[in-house]
C-alpha cells in the first residue's frame, strides 16, 4: 500500500437527522487512494446515510466534506460526479424502461458533432464496459427485463464507466453469486492498483478481511471504531457493531425427523423456462435450493407458488392439487417471500404496522373488524422479536434502512401462519446479529411442523441451515444432496457441472 499523506476525500464531523432519528452523529471518515475502507454496522446504523451524504444525495446538518484538501459544497449528485465520485447504491437505482446502455451513460451520453446522442458509440462503449466485468448481456435490452443479479452488475458497470477516483459500494455482492463476486473482487483489486479510493459497505465478515485495508464500525449513528482490517478479529467487530456479545453458533442442531410429505412437484415445466422439475418437501424440513444466479431458482419458486403458469406436470400441496394460482396457494398456506423487496415485498408508503400485518390480517382479525390498538401491539411485538430499528410502528417503511425493510418482508410472512414458506434469499442485506435471529425463528417454525424451501446464494448458509438441498442448473434440477453430502464443494460442483 502506498503511504499517502492526505486523503482523496474526507468526511469531517458529519451529523444527519431525520424525524425521530439521529442517523449520524459527528462521523468522520478518510478515504485514501488505493485503499478499500470497509463500513460495518447493524441494520439502521447509518452506513447508507453516510454514503448518501458523501455523494450529495442527502445534505448533512453539520460537518464538512473535503476533497483534495479543499472544502467542497456537496449539494447534488451532479456535484459529486464532477468531483469523480461514483456510487453503487444498495437500492437499485436504474431506470426500468431504459436500455442497459442508456442506463450506464444516463446523464452523460456521448454526443455526435451535431449535438445529438451518439447511440452507436454509447452502445459500443457499453459493450466494452460489460465485457470488462464479464457480463454477457445485450446492451440494448431494457433493464426491467433483467434479474436482480444482472441489474446489480449493470449498476457496477455504470459506476466503472465513470472512471471515478472515489468509488462507493453499498452491499454490492448481496445479489451476486460466488462467481460474480469473484469477478467483482478482481475488479476492485485492479481499481486499487489504479489508485481509486473505495468505501465498501458489507455485512459479510469474509469480505471485510478479503478486501478491507481499514474498517470503520458505526453503531446507532456513532462512529465506534476505525482501525486497520489486519488489526481486527471477527468477534471483535461483531461486538463493536452490536454493543454486546452475539451467539453466532446457530446451526441446525438435531431436529426430529421430517414428517409427512407437504409438497410434491412432479415433472413441472413452466412458461418462465423451468424444465421438467420434480422435488419434495416434508413437514419439519428446511430444504435448500442452490445454484448459480440465473440457474432458475427464482423461476422455480414462482412456478410452485403459481405466479407463472405451468406448461406441464402437476403439484400436490398438503393433499390438494395446486391449481397454479397465487390466491389458492396463499389460502392453502403456501407463502412466497420474494427476493426483490422493493418491487414485490413491501408497500413502501404504508406504515411498518400495516406491512407487518398485511399477510396475517385475517388471522389477527377473524371477524374482519380492524382494531388499530391490537394491530400496533402485535406489530410492536414483531418489531422487538426481529429487532427492527424504526422510530415506531407508525413509521413509513420507505424511510427504513435496507436491512430493516428486509426484516419487515420476513416478519410479515412469519406472521401469516403458512405451512410452507419459500424464502428467496432471506438474509440478503441482513446484519450478523439479526441473521442468527432469523435462522432461530425459522428453526422454531420448522420444529412446529412447518417447512421451508430456501433459495440462497451463500453456500455456507445452505450448508449450515438446511437439512438437504437441491441444486439447479439451466432451469433444471442438477442434483440433490442429503444432509451427509451437503458441503460447499458438492453444491458448487453440481451447480457448475458440465453435462
Ligand atoms: N429518508 C429518510 N427518512 C427518514 N429516516 C431515514 C431516511 N433514510 C434513513 N433513515 C433512517 O436513518 C437511519 C440509518 O439508516 P441507513 O439507511 O443509513 O442504515 P444502514 O446502516 O445503511 O442500514 P442497512 O444495513 O439496513 O442498510 C435508520 O434509522 C433509517 O430509518
Ligand atoms: Mg444501508
């Protein structure tokens, strides 16, 4: 690492308030060229807010931003772009109906001599950036047709195309599979050599040690530590983040043997590309659904739930034939908790209470009469159980941090009393402490006779939590692993195996 004297960018004493929340309390951060600075902290600690101040999306109530030793006003995204700052946001910020190329060059489109947008050049440039990150995708495609992982890769391409001196990455790997993560890490190493200063937000301990030169930990808006990554241990970081010791030892433990078969899928094919899939899930089981991003895991979940129509095969759930209808699935006690909380999981303008109870209203109010006091009491209990950080149950969901929104998606479904939960990437963006609590909750449900089908890109998580797992490849089941065979190597081998 080059011993640089002055930071490329420094945040000094940043304070930011929202109604009812002191999101940042005098936080200072130095970003040096050629260094990756990791930002850690529980959901709602203030990480994203700090980065939004850095890039001009939010105005700080107090504090200064210094670039190359000069104090700069940061009042808009255009200001920060002009200073060479690029951001990969946690919440996807692409424009759905524009093409991949248009998104990458949004606001800085190359022009022809006549001052018109030079589409040919824009597409060629976009192709070059996409090739650089190893993403095989048509640059003329509309972004709204892409999966979450592909959208994330486009976000990354967009930031790279700016040739920034400061790059902010807010949980960039949350939606990526191992192979894409590897590619991103290589890119980051390359950018480091080029002297780019990076701030990187992550909940994943392995990333902190693989990438980080320094680590800053935030807790409740306060800076509790900044230190060289080499000087930190995982246990120490966790304790700093949560302010207490966390039991990270959750693992399956011995559960009673699986019960009756709850879901049978026989030779199902679906309009979304799923081909000839058969599988079973028993009561009292957590079954993993693994595979690379794009292998069809989300599509299979949608096919089972009835969100996409079947073209062949049949499904039986709890003794009844599934009619490929979401309404029927829900009535029978089959819940799908989607991966994209913004698009499918939440009513962002409604309150925490409304959202938590949405899926379980009927159960709480069997006579159909809504009682606000009862609703809020139930919501507050759920908030406490999942440690959702929000000023209250009346708070609008869109003002919550990314991880807290994710907890609400989960909480909402846990309250719904399903027999089978299909979770699509349940712990994406969730902090270490809350992850353990979610696993413990899932474990409780399963012990009570529910079942879980869990899609996860984190191999270690599948191995740690699941009783067995199916691995998908090219929209088919590539294989099944029993508890004894369940290892990261076996999962990866099946996922990558060339027929
Ligand atoms: N636009 C907003 N309006 C009101 N409150 C907000 C707004 N943005 C953030 N907050 C609040 O500020 C606090 C910090 O949120 P922030 O998004 O920075 O957390 P985070 O550390 O990024 O968490 P996560 O790991 O869940 O992404 C939270 O309490 C959040 O609810
Ligand atoms: Mg965040």
